[in-house]
């Protein structure tokens, strides 16, 4: 691990246990492993966030009795006015998973600003000066035996979000996650110390293509996922010319800042449309051992004949050519995520083959 990892509190004695430990107390309703881990962290949140060494060690030991296999993030509900913004991350994985997805190259913190759609990610275990793509030929140690799938490793980290994420240094309401390639933690919403200012309506970006059959488009098609009751869903499909299209459907209560002052007329490949609101969506394409992820954010129009009232449910669609974001991403395996409001969709797997 590089020297920068000393900025995180890593309990060096990672607990090694066999799965199957941990059970619900007598008389209590069954609790899922994720809920049990969340309860374990929440019950001693102040001490954990303050960096109490005994509390961090006890959380790691207690969590090792629960077969969880995932990431659980703890953050304060409100950011302090100054100083660090502490985060506590619990990671539990098999020894095999540790070989397949190394933490130093793949563990990331993500900050999403729902108001602007800004999305930022950083590797908390890597020196920021070395956070670009890893050198060619990154080598893993020899593959462990199959029994490594049954051996669990539990670690607790403590990070300062403001040390790694520029968005965390601004007075914004943020949704924070931890990711490790195709694993993602719970979302932790952190409000600014003195309240976030009301945002101005955001612009449509990118504008819809004006010619029929071209991307991007915000019209519904038979190939889009079904509209969710609330949230966002998406899929990735190959294009005939070798690229990939992302197709998303979403629904959510609209906020006042998302409603346009007046309907905006748009010329699209399907004819004239009127946009009445704009929803910000963040995009992340996270490569296995690829260094920096590919990030983007879009202002997606909501089409309707009349403007909605704040709090009213609105729905929309998106189809975009991923080559408009990254024309030639390095070959390899990727996990794709979408962020909208407090929600995240994904991962969806995507493999980029070498050019022959």
C-alpha cells in the first residue's frame, strides 16, 4: 500500500473468519446482514466518526461475526463548518474477492450533488499525485485456492472526505458512496453546515439530436426499460457500428429548482417537443484496475404539455451514445452506474474489447 494510505485509519489486524457467524437475538425479528452491519455502525457512530481507536477496533471485531460481503458507509448527517468531514467505511469480502478486485486500485469514494449533477470520485488509498491510470501490465499475485472464497476479511477505514473530494469542501448537500468496481455501498446524505442555497434551474445538456434516428434522444422507445415507480433504471445495448448506447428511464417528485420558468420548445428527431423540467443525472464508468473512472453528468429534459407543480411526479427517458463521453476507453471490464437524487442505479457490466 502506498504511503498516502496512512491518512486512513486502517486496522492492521484484518479479521479472518469463516462465514456463518452471527445470528439474530432471541425474540427479535430477522435482520438482513446489511441492516445488521448498519445498526452496528450507527449504534456507536459518534465515537467511530471521531476516530476513537477502541471503537473502530470493536466495530471490526463485531462485524467479523456477520457474513455481510459488501461495503457499508457511515457519515455525519450534517457536515461540520470547518475541519475534516469524517467517513467510516466497513469492507467485508472473501480472500478470493480481494485477489480479484484489489482495494488500492479499485476502492473509491464518490460524491454526487443532486442539484447540479456534479459527480466526483477519488481513490482514498492512493496518493492523489499518482491517481491517474495505473502503469501498463499491472500484475496480481498468484490466484489463491478455491477455499479462499470461504475465508472472509473484514476491515474498517476512517477517511476525511474533504481531503480527497473537492465537492466535499463546498457548502453543498451531497450523497456519498463508496465503490469497489462492481460493489457499491449504501448512500449517505450529508447536508451542509449552514444549509444549501436554492439552485437555479439547470440547462438541458446535451441538447437532443435534431435528425431522426440520431442520439441523444429523450423520447421513450420500445427498447427503454419500463418506468420505475420512483428512481432510475437503465441498460446498455450494442450499436450496429460498434459502439454502445445507454438507455435509461426515470421517475421522481420534481423540485422547484428543476422546473423551467417556462416550457422550452425543442426541435428533435421525432418532431417538436416541449421541456418543462430538467433532471440532473450523473454517469460513472468504473474500470477494473483502470485508475480514474470516466464521469459525466447530463441535464435531461422532462417532456410534457404543462408545467408540473413542485412535488409532482415526473418521468423521462434518455438514450445516448457512450462514445460521446469516451471515444476510445481502454480495453477491459467496466461497471456502469447512474446517479439521480438520492438514488443510484447499477452496476451494469460492460466489456471493451481490444481493437484488432
